[in-house]
C-alpha cells in the first residue's frame, strides 16, 4: 500500500471534541448506560447504611440472587424478517393507561436514600406516563405525592397494622386524594432478617456514631441534604426510633387474614390488588374471589429467604388463573429485557423497586428519569430485535426459562421451570 503524509484537512475532520458538560449531576447520569451503572454511582454517593438498606435482602440474600439469576437464565427467541420499525410500549392495566409495561413499586423510608424521595419518584412517573406506588412506610404524605403527581396515576400500598384504625385511616385518605389502586400487601406479618441493617446499626432516623461519621466524610453532600431539609414524615408513623426491623415488628400484625382483606375491600372504591402472592393455590383463590389483580412477589427477597422466585412462578400461575387475569410481577428486575420476558410469559405489568432507588440515589429526580429512560430504551430495543411491534404480540414462544434449580421432591414444585 502506498503511504503518504497525513493531510491537515483529513486530520481536522477526525479531531472532533465534545463540548464539556459542566453540570456534574447531568454528566454522571449521562454516563450511566445501565441500571448497574446507576447502582455503582449510588454506592459511591450514599452512606453505607442507607445504601445497604436498599441493596440488601434477608438472611443470606438467596431469594434476591435467585430472582436476578432467573432473569439472566432467559433465552429469547427472535423472529426474522418481521419489521418492527415502530414499537408501541403502551398498555392498559387495572383500568387505566401506562406508557410503559412497568410502574414504580412501593418502597419504604425513601427520603433516607435521597432527600427528594417519593416526590422525585412520583413526579418522574407522572412525566413518563407510568403509575407510582406510595408505601405505607413512605416518607412523603399521601397528599404530597398527589401534589407531586397531580394528573398521573398514583397507587397506594397498604399494610394492615396492629392498630387497624391507622390502616383504615390511610385507606380513606388515599381514596380522598384520588389514588386509583390499593395494593394490599400480605407478605410482611413480621420483618425479615435484614442482616446488613443490623451489621450497619441502621436505624430510623440515622444515628451519628464513629462509624457513620467516618463513612460520611467522603459523602458530605448526602449529610448536607439530610440535615438541611425537612424532618422525615411517614405516611403512617408519627414517631420513629429503632431499627427498621423493630419498627416493622412493632407495627405489623402476624394475625392478618382473609377477613382483613374483606374489610379493606368494603372500604376501598377503586381497584384492589394483593401483593406478595407466592404460590399457585393462593393466586387462584384470590382471582376467583374477585380481586382486581395480584402481584407475584417475594418482597425483593427482603422477607423469607429461599422463597419462590416470582418469575419462575409466572407461567404456571397464568395458566391456572387464565390469561385475562391481571397478574403482575416484581423482584429482581434490572433490565428492560426482564420486563419483556415477563410480559411474554403472561404478566400484564411489572414493578421496579431497587432500579428506581438506584437512580434516585444517583441523582434525585433526574436520576429517576434516567432509570426510566434506560429501561424504556432496553424494552424498545429488545422488542425490535424480537420482531414485535407491540406488547400484545409477545408470546410464551419468545422465551425459554433455562433450568438451573430443579425440585427433587417433597412439597409440590413452586415454579414451572420452562415456558416451552
């Protein structure tokens, strides 16, 4: 090949310098290409106790690990020569629209992760056209969430507590504030063994100690935000003090039953969903009993470790309750393809928890916007590569759940291991 001296004009064409981004928050969020990237930013910027409360699970954290592994063990089957130039990610769930097949799950003590808390989550969800769910243990009031998301869809997650009047009062307030769905949560009669919290000495509110001060030194912005913003307000508790487990155990009632579900059903004028379903029999009983939907969930692995993997349960539950029933799923979702696979196997909708909180910790409201944008892009790309233009075109044939854990006997298998 004949060589020549570089030409100045050609060098000029190659020398393209990107304009520097002076906004540090925007710069770090723009560099985040995955939910894992947002998690890494969140870990750098958040004190260990608050980050581990979000990131951790119960006991050995096997339920969380298995839930994420289940999504990684998915094989997707694309169709070729099927144009999908324009992808429609919108859906209808529980009588209303959602621009994407996921909403924001209820998370407790959210302003401890980052001071904008539920306000950031609700306003970002409203802007994206997806539902936002406020937890009973949220740190923003029912009414303030409505103010942050006045025209969007707000859902309320309910714990039935020892003091039933507290729970009933929350139901009435949520109805008065225009929430359209109540998410009755049944998997928290007591707190799970969240060992990271115990090892970190994590309490509500955070207590200053030698350990926490040392951990705070490289993260002064978090403490500045925490100490210069309004005192935490809980949706249900007027006082705080103690570990998360102690607060939960003092408030929750291990005697809740179907009678409590009937009472709440009689009070609530909107859609009623039961969250925390972990076997087929309970799913069938609830759907046959007339609830508007169920969420297959093991509480993000934060309650009973070694609980069934919700994504593994999904095909069998859908087969038993019927494809028209509103079956939703959460736990372990970290990529848009996880959501696509869930919809293909029959879920009507999905919920994200940690993925949302990683974005919140990484950059407040802008970080939540970034979480939603990342998942939206991954959903659209996955659907295009599969050759489907709408969520309705997704079918079980698009997904194989690869086998990793196989029951050997004893109790009936909690999950259908393959979708084909």
